C-alpha cells in the first residue's frame, strides 16, 4: 500500500512539473497562478501545495528538472 502511494505521488509530481513547465514557458513566471497549474493537472490548489510549498519552489523544481532531463 505505501509503495502504491509513493508511485501515485511521483506520478502526480511529474504531471505537476510538466504542466508548470508549459505554463511558465507560455506565460512567464508572473502571469502563472498555482490554481491554473492545479487545474491543468486535475487537482485542487491545496493538493498542489502538498507537493510544493510555493510558486517559487515549483519554478525552481522546473528549472532543476530541465538540467537533469
């Protein structure tokens, strides 16, 4: 059961990062709202905040991911 939750969490985080990357690239940091990214992923803003603490942290994760991909 715990492994299933970890897989789901990893899957959701990946979806968040992909949606955030597209949003930041398309609209720029200042224009993007966490609620918009959450909507693209199909989750609520509070659910998104379970995975990241802030828009700045999400942006940093997107940038870091681009260097490791």
